[in-house]
């Protein structure tokens, strides 16, 4: 089997000497040697938690059995002085390339075993599948997109993205577009989690699988809200007439939830990639400021780095990422409390990276969803009605 032991060890040594950029380049599965994979996983977990990655913390992260198993290897890594940290990306690329070659080798062997009996058409499909990951990032001339774009304009399709469940919002956005970063922000207790869950449930009811990263609410709390939405009953009041039917409905929906209260970007990326391979079409993050970030000089720098990576992930997976965000408290001190883009909490980079920024703003008779930024189309306002006990948002007539 193809692997590069020296490159794998050089990567681990570079990380221990402070090169954290490597975490954005590799996943545990890229390491062939299991001991290397275990050590990298421990490092990755520490990085995701925002903790230092050094010999002491890595040892603490490993189990007692793993420390005994990996003792000699860790000693060698921790005393390794030959690796220059700045060269870590070079070794990481070697590990990544070797991992890809190994994957191709495994698939090729699998195809070879099937050749004697498998239908020829299926074999060609398997062979074609070998090249897709390699070709995904290929460079193309812009003119190659012209015919497809012109056809879309001729067809004048009102919706070429995923349906949000809110017709007026779909009108503005032409649906939730793959690769877009959509930020929904408000002050606390206005309903942004409920709105995101409404959108997620409506997508799954149309058979679009969804991934939901809930850093603020537990799966139990989300389930209560989902059951209220599906049953259209206030289950908190004791009215459980439609509960069993709602339970069956929820069990049938392709809604995948991560309820980790502590989640770093690297873990988020790994989970999102896994879910995308399972067919998930859209992702929700509740909420941005709770995602663990590596320590930087300022909170603005931490958020700037994080939002940029999430935007890149949306492009990589070709899926919309709907990210919830808080607003600055400064808004409470203004006579006009209608949110503006500068109210986004902690970082102007959120406004810069987002394709769409929407604010929830409470009104006497409902809630306004204000599209303050839309990179590829119009902005505007959508009046919503929120029935809190049913966790239900609807467009106001």
C-alpha cells in the first residue's frame, strides 16, 4: 500500500513546533499509519477546542492505553528538531497526495476484482468515479459557462437554488444557492434559531437532506421545537393529540444534527464533508460566535479567519451554509434599533465574506426579515408572522 512515513512524521513534528495552518490541509484519514492518525486526531481535537497543541496537552488528550502504545513514537516526535515548521505545508501536501494515490489504488483494486462478473456499463461508471475528485478543482475557461448561463436566462426559472420554504425570500435569492454563505443575525430571543429550524425542516420535507450544527441548543430542545412545528400543536400546554404522528414524521426526515457545545472549525469541516458525501444539500450553524477558534491577537481576527474558512467550505462542498450570528449590544443604545450591517458582532469580515446578510427585526405585529446585503441580487424586506408556541414562521399576508 502507498504511504510516506517520513512525511507523516514531519507533519506531526511541524504541528508541534507551532504550524497550525496544517490543520486546514489534512484530515485524520489522510494518515496511513494508525499511530500517526491517532496523534493527529488528538492534535486536531485540541486545536478545535482552542487549546495549545504541545507535547504536554497531546499526551493528556490521549488515553492511558494510547500513551503506552505510542510512547516511543511521541518521544521521537517531541524531540525531533530536523523539521522546519515553515516547511510543514510542503509535507502536508505530500501526505495529501499520497492519501489520494492510496485511495485511487484501493478503488482500482476493487474495480479489478469486479471485472470478471460486473456489467460493463457499471464498470465504466466505477472507472469514471475515480477521476471526479481530481477533476473537481480543475481550471476552466469562463466561456465554458456561457451556454449554461444563457440557457438559465432564457428559461427565466424563478428558483435555481434550494427552496427556503418562504416564497418571497426565494424570489429575492432565487433559492438557497450552492456555495453561498448566508448570515442571519439578530439580538437574542428574536427567533433566529426557530427560523433556521423552520427552513431546515421545510427542506427535509421536500426530500433535501440537511445538516444542522447546534452549538447553543441540545438535540432535545431542537426536537421539542421540531415536534411543535410538525404537529401544529402547543405540546408544552399538554395537548399531545398529534404527537405520535409528528414523531413518525420527524423520524422519516433526513435532518442530521450535531449538538456538540464545543466545536472547532476543523471538526465542523470534517463532519460537513462526511455529511455531504451522504447527500446532505444544505448546512446550518447555530451560531457563529460559539464556534471555537484558535487564539489570535483580537476577537475580530479570530472571527475573520473563521468566517473566511466557512465561506471556502461552502464553495468546496457546493452547498449553501446558513450561519446564525449575534448583533452588537450597541444597537440597544440607539433610538432607531433597526439593524444595519455594522451591527454584526465582533467582525466586519462577516459582512465582507457573506453573500447574503439578513436581519430579524421585531415589529408590533410580527417580525421583519431584512435583506441588508445580497451580493448577486436585490435587497428588501419580508414581513413574517411568528407563532412562538408552535415554533412556526410564516410569511405575513
